[in-house]
């Protein structure tokens, strides 16, 4: 007779315990979850941009209303292109990062918070593009976004969380400077 084996439950893979980051201080953060959250915030912000275009009201002059919405379509297109470029840059940045620590996570969350607010100044430009205040708020939001992005690059370079880049670290501050100068 063949001996019967005892039933053994299947082995369930568990996540490894969190690693220590930077010299044993603080926990390392999950790379995949960071990328997923970042992509999700960008996707929502890009989608919300369409809400900056006013709805057409029922009436006889559809062409006139569409013409009146041209500045809103322009603001939408500009912000979509800017956020798409910033997402692409962020995507490349995260691909270069070898480890994510608590400070980088905090900077990334601040960055994503600014990404999420971009539809608001876009709406201001769409509705009040002829007023300087709307353009200043828009440029300030993009300056803040690109500044935090630059700080993330500088931080990862200085702490060894990413391999060295081929250009000086101050170069990362060029885009935020351009937005600030435009104000």
C-alpha cells in the first residue's frame, strides 16, 4: 500500500519585510506602489482638465458658443501638453531611481499634490485668461511643480538614490526659473 501524505496547505507568497533605507534610518518604500500612485494622480489630473471647458448651453447659436469656448480649449490643450511632458519626465526620473526613502516619498507626494491642483489654475486661465492674476496663478503652479521635481532630482543625486546624470544639478532648476521669470 502507498503511504498517505498529510495535507499541506499551499505556500502563499508574502511580501518581504520593509527594508531599511539610508543607513538604517527610516523605511524604504515600495517602488511599484509609488509609480502606480503617481500614474494615477497624473491620469486623474489630465482627465479633470476637460472640466475646465464650459458646457454648451441650449440655444440657437452653437457656433458662437463654441467660438466663445476657444480660450478654454486652448487652456486645456496647453495644460494637457504641459502635464503630459511633466508626466513623461517624472516617469523617466522614477525609472532611474534605485531606491525610494521617506524623504523622496514626501517630496513625491508634494509633487503629486501640485499636479492634482493644475486643473484649477487651468480653469482660471480658461475663464479669465485676459486677467494677469489668472496667468500668474497658472505660472506659479507650474513653477512650484517643476521646482519640486527639480528638488527630487537634486535629492536623489546627492543621496545616491539614482545614478549620476550627465548634466549639472543646477540645470534642473532652469524650468522653474523660466516660469518664475514669466510672472
